[in-house]
């Protein structure tokens, strides 16, 4: 379960607080995206310089301004360090408007169910507050942990939508597809 602020800029789960990113998060964006393990399955997302992280933050902020939603910074309640990022981005998949569910966490946060908890809150928010647009997750076939997060967030395999993405073949998990 999650509750949200009127603008959707904050979400809460039993262990986590999710909020819209600010410029103060640029260092964390770099730290998480420069770790080779966090981008192992999506190498095109890897960052090496602070200016790249600043540009990524600006893209995220622009999306928040345009759409009223985007990626959230994930932290434990009352804890300062950012654990990761989780959110949604509008895109097209095979000519259909969809919301892509994204989650990337520091390796120190892996294996604790935190990505699943955050992704479940974001998925519930998206399906409720951005109705009529299917939610998908693009996952590499060998990324078992990411597949588990997608399933725990309520998405199911949609093999008929699988396609090649930026970094290789993507398995598509989806919720809210038209019948």
C-alpha cells in the first residue's frame, strides 16, 4: 500500500519514502549510475562524469514539469542516503503509448526487497493516477532479479511485446494492457 501527496511528488511504503528528485540528488545519481554492477544489464545507462548526472537530472526534472510524474528518489524512512531511483517514463512500444517502469538501486540495497517495495508503490500509483496507459517494464532475459521485481510489482510477461531495446533484447512485463 502507498499513499501520495496531492501532486504525486511523494509516495510512502512501510519502509520507504519516495520523493521527486532535486539538484541535491545529482551526486547520488552519479554514484549509482557509475557503479558497473548497477548498469550491467543496461550499459548505455552508465555515467562517468558529474555533468552527465546533471544532464540526467535535468531530463528527469523536465519530465516532472511536463507530465506531473517521473522518477522518484528512494530512501528508508528517516534515512539520509539515497538507496536508488524508481519511477515511470512515457514512451511508445510497438505504436502503443505506455509508461515504462524503471528501478535502479545501489548495490548496498540489493537483496532486501526494497526495489520490489518501491516498484509496487510506483506501479499502483501509475495504474491509479495515470489511467488508461499500460505500464511496462523492459527487462533483459538474464536479469532474474529485475524480472522478480516486475512480477512483485504486479506485472506479467507479455511475450508478444518483446523487442530489441537499446542494450539488447528486452522481455516485456506489463499491467493494464487493453483487452
